[in-house]
C-alpha cells in the first residue's frame, strides 16, 4: 500500500492554511494517502464546534483529504496530552499509518529532544515540575519550565500553541511505540489565536471572528472555494454555531442549581475552583466574561472552558478517568475519497479496533457504547445552540464518499 500520513485536525473551519499543509505533503509524497482524525461536536479549546463533524469532514475530503475519522468526544475536548494520545492511538489502530504531520513554528530537532525529556521524566525533571506546580503554575507551564531547565529553548517552544500540540503528538507517539515518522510543517500565515490575515492565510479563530462580526466575504476569502461554498450553505440554513449566548444560558442554569459539593464530582473541578465557579456567576453577563473571571494562572481560560463543557455534558471525574485509561474504542468514518474507501477496507481487515458507523455495530461492548452515547448526547446539546437544530443529524448522517 502507498504511504499513509495521519493528521489530527479540527477544521473549524477548513481554511487556506489547512489546504497549504495538504499541498506541501502531496508535493513531498505524491502517492501518499491522507487520513485525518477529526474532532466531533466540541473542540479542544473548550467550545462547541462551529460546524458539525460530518460537514467539516466533507469539506476536508473535497479539499484533498482521503479519509476522515472521528476523534470521539471524551478526547477531543481535552488538554493537549489527552487529545494527542487518543489521536495517536486511533492512527496506530488503523495499522497502516506510517507518518504523522502537524504544524509547528520552531525547530523540529529541538522538538524531538524535548519529547524524549517529557517521555522519560527523569528524577530531575519531576523535581522541577513539582517545584513549579507548588508556585501556582498551570501544569502546561510547569512542564515547560521543567523542560527548559534540562533543554534550553524548551520553554519558548512549548509556549506556542501549535508547538505545544506538536510536542504532544511526538510524545504520544514515543509513549505508544507507534513508530511514526514525524513530518512537521513550519506554519505560515496568522497564528493559532491571531485574527489577522498574513500572507493570505487567516487562522480559524480569525475566520470565526469575521463571521461573528458579519464580515462573511472576508471569512470566505480565507477558505478554499469548496469549503467556502459549504459554509455559505450552512449559514443560509442557520446551522452554524457563532453565538455563545445559548451556551451561556444553559451553563448558567446548571450553575445556579449547583453546590460546591456537586461541582466537585465533575471532571476537572479540583483545588477549590468550584468556589470560584459559583462566586463569579452573579457578576458576569456572558460566557467570555465568566471564563475570564474564573480563570487564574493555574486555571487558564482553555482549562476553564473545558471544565464547563464537561459540566454541560455531565462528565464526572470517574467518567474521565475511565476514558483516559481505556482510550478510543472504535474507528468511525465520516467522509472519504475513492482512495480513502480502499484505505478504509484495509483498516477493516487489518486494524486493531472495529470500524463502526451506527450503535448497532458496537454489539455488547459496554464501554464502546458508552463512548458512542456520549457522542450522541454531545451532538444533541450542540444542536440545541443552533438557530435551526436537526435533532436526528448524528444518527441519520452517513459518511460522505466523493465521486471518482
């Protein structure tokens, strides 16, 4: 079989920077197939996805991806380590992926050295890590500081969002003995949270901001024609999540009936943060304001947002521990090209996880059914935030197959 390259993505939405990555990979590896693990109804930063996973997967395939599979909900709305671990586990389970590609902003060789430090966790590293945690640093910041003490340059590299995820992928591949070739691609254009447009490439954050401000043509210009056309259709159908007001109303109702004791049972709630969650509630008028009021150096905004999404989804500490210990339970295809269809056939025959599309295919596997049902719940909750919800979307959708 041809070389198979794995990518982890959210495509929230698919833009020119994503197209650039595919183009560079295909120039370097003309015969390679591209498989993407794609976030579902919620994304890693802790918010509902702008578009449903089926639409984003179809965008990706129309723009050059060969196969898009789902990164299940328990793992896609999580910290970089859990996010990367699950994606690497899925790609490894396909039994055909030989390389993974990701964007980064610095030296790839430095990334490799840092990933070995993070995996080996020497006694010197652990001591430094605990020292920084005691000083009130977030876990991500403490790890970066501890790595810096052993490898100068690590703090700067890990402090950039794309580099942080790149390190997580490299670290996960080492931990899982995935033996993937690493194909980092230096980023071009606007950064992860940059809303500007540089070299004609705007970040997904910038595109979402432009859409929220009513600058639709500016957003479309930052996307390939195929994905822009699909976004136009979704906007016309009122199927795009842009307004956080419904999300805030739902969360506020849950928090109004909560107590410190009940909040402590949910994933991510620890060290007394439950008191900040309740104390900040009367002072805030919207989701962004509330997240800002709750966040601290130890609990940055992304961590607070994910904590709130877990509360919304009803994910307890016990649930989260189970998901992290077991990992993905199946491979769920969302969209594919004709070549991707052949690749999926190979995965069915040689992969180490079952390929499923519907709950019935899960049989008696209680854990797999639990993961799948959480995905259905998450999809329904996300639908409730849209002007025109489609309550059957997740169960009625079938994988998109591009015409040959």
